[in-house]
């Protein structure tokens, strides 16, 4: 495929057109168990190529899954440039470091056998649980090149595993899940199992909670689902440039609790890479340092409009146009263990799983989520599962005076967020009996 990329670059260069080529291929093999037994086993492969051109100062774009029609792809990109936006940036000229992988994931028979073992072990705890198991092996390859001499290739292999359980008791329905992903390795299946069984055990007893303002502890998974997208929204260079982020003119201002540090480290996690999808070298960033707003993340388009230096945050979904995106969302840990945080709560709730994103006004930092799985805490102990409960708050208030502590432990969530547990002194809680 490098020949296809080089051909497009050569075609554009011979016509004096500045061009950027992004090629991607991905092979996936999912293995899925539903209702305690194997349901699907398949393999899929996708390829695509995206081309951006700058012609007479305007940006054009075209993409295709037909890799044989390179000349037609160039003509299509040139056609869109005639009505494209004026360009305030140039394509990458950076020298990129390529990466490869020799990892070969186990075959499907291995995952089928592993799924059967997990179903059996969950049933060893409670045979009434309806178990679902999913595995996906994914291998991807990306090639990036520009007429400015930039060229890079990266390869990545990951294995994803999910374990879920459904338990019906009368009119009560309890859904519990755990999830893990590893790069060039398999996830820890024992840990996956332990997480699931622990959630079921903590939910065996029922509890109630009254509406009002209560201490609320968010597990890393719940924090990623509820709060991660809010931070990603208000820290986006696009939102900052468009003046829709409340942080647009707040660099250097202390807007959060001194315990809060939000950062990105492109050298860690399953998506770790030395360059983004625009050929910009990636760099570590501190968006919020000890409560002070420090910087935002940019792709080439919005970075150029704001006159900001680039740090490698232009990413794509498939062969779409790039846009500002974090490689990973990280929050520095605190100094108190999760067990110590739990023991400090006299009367509050633990949020473990939430239903949907639930944000009401993301740009204002507002959030409201229904609890998919939550527990009542009394005198430092989890006393039972609570239902029909909603938690609401505001990002800027919650991470200011309402922030009590962050756990000393950090946990990877969905492979894209590295977070501690978060204890708030009080958030709004609405409960329906």
C-alpha cells in the first residue's frame, strides 16, 4: 500500500499541488457469547485512503475505499478545493518515527475456550446470572505522507475483552459489566472476572437514599463516562477558538481545586504514538496544572486560526477529515487510597456505572446522570445497591470547593482515559422511591 500512497504524492507533486495522504487498514476478529453460549465468530477487514490538497490557497478533500482510482481521487479533491475554505496552514514536513508490531494474537479457538471458562466461573458464583462475553482482536496499519517530505507508518495490535452479567430477581433487573483492552498482549481475565463478581456481591443487598446534597464518589469508570467528555469539550482548541468554551480566555487563571491536574501523555496507553493523523509529532501536555488552566489541544486547522503551536492532536475517524482530539485523557492521582476515601464517608453514595452520557449543557460544564449501578455508603461501609437515582452537578463547581479528594490509585478506562477515583463533598442527588 505504500506504493499507492507514493503514487498519489507523486501525482500531486508533478502538478505543483501540495498534498497530504492518509491510508488506513484494519482487521478485526470478534468472538461473542450471549446468554451463556457462543453466538458469533467472524472476521472483517476495512481499508481506505484520504487525500487533502491545497490548490490556489484553498483546501480540498476526498476519500475512497477503492485504492485503484488514484487519479480520480486527486481530481475529486481538487474539485472540492474550488469551493473549499481558505487555508491558514501547511501540511506536515516533520520527520516521523515509524512503528511496527510483531505481535500475533491467539486464534479464535483460544478465545472460544476462554469465553467458556469465564461463563463457568461466573456461574460458580451464581448460576442464575445470564453471562455475556466478548473478545475482539484488532490489527491496524496507518501510512501518512505529504508532498513536503513527511512520511510515517504505524502498526498497532490490540485485544479487547468484555464480561457482562444480567440477573433478574422478580421485577428487579441488574446489569453489570467489566471491560479491558491490552496492546500487544491479552487482558487480565482474572481481574475482569473479579471486577464483575465484586459488583454483584456489593449489589446483593438493597438500600435507599433520599434526595438532597450528598457526598458522591465516582469510580474511574463512572468518572470517564460522566466527566471525561466534559473536560474534552471545554479543553478543545476548536471550542476555545470559537469562544464557546468557558475557558477561552482563562489561561493562567486558577479555576479549579489545587488537587486537580489534567494532562495528556502520548507515550502511554493503547493509542500511544509519536505522531497524529496530520503528521504532527505528539507532545505531552498539562491542560490544567494544580487547578490552573494552562493550555488546550489543537489540530492544524484550529491551531493555525488561533496562532497556537501544535502538539499532535489532529485525529480522524476512519478516513474522515481530522479534527481536534485527545490521544488520552489523564488525571493525576491523589494521596489517599480508595479504601481510605470510602471509610471517610459517613453518609453518601458510590457511582459505579452510569446510563448514557446524560450531560445537559456540556459547554457550560453541566452534567446529570442516571445510575446504572450505585451503592449507598453509611459510616464508611457499602450497605447495598441503590436504584432510581440521579446525580447532577457542574464541572466547575464540582472540581472547585466541592472536590474533597482523588484516590491514590489510577485505572485505565476503555484504554483511552487514566483516572483516579473522585470524591466530591456534595453533589445533587435525586432519588425516586
